[in-house]
C-alpha cells in the first residue's frame, strides 16, 4: 500500500483518478445492494468516497500539490 501512496504523492492526478474510481464503485454497490442490512453501509461508504474525492480535487485546485513541501518538485 505504501507504493500506491508514494505514486499518488508523485502524481496527484493518479490519486484523484483512483479516488473517483472508488467513488464510482461505491455508487455501483449502493445501486445494486439488495440486503437491507447493507444499505446503511453502502450509504456510508459512498459518502466517504465522495468526500475523499472532493477533498483531493480541492487540494489540486488550490495548488497544494504544486507548491507543497517539496518546493514544487511534485509537478512533472
């Protein structure tokens, strides 16, 4: 898992893309869940994935990746 985290730190667009894929998968699970006991979990999971994606987009928009701790070396 550390390798994935390092890759997304070097290429933030990959992390955003991964977050979007997780959100879409959570939406798909919610739309297809049939067990009433899993509905609450599906809602929670979908909302958490959405918030992670929105947070990462916001960080990208305000330029945190470009002017981060590494002095802008994150942008290639």
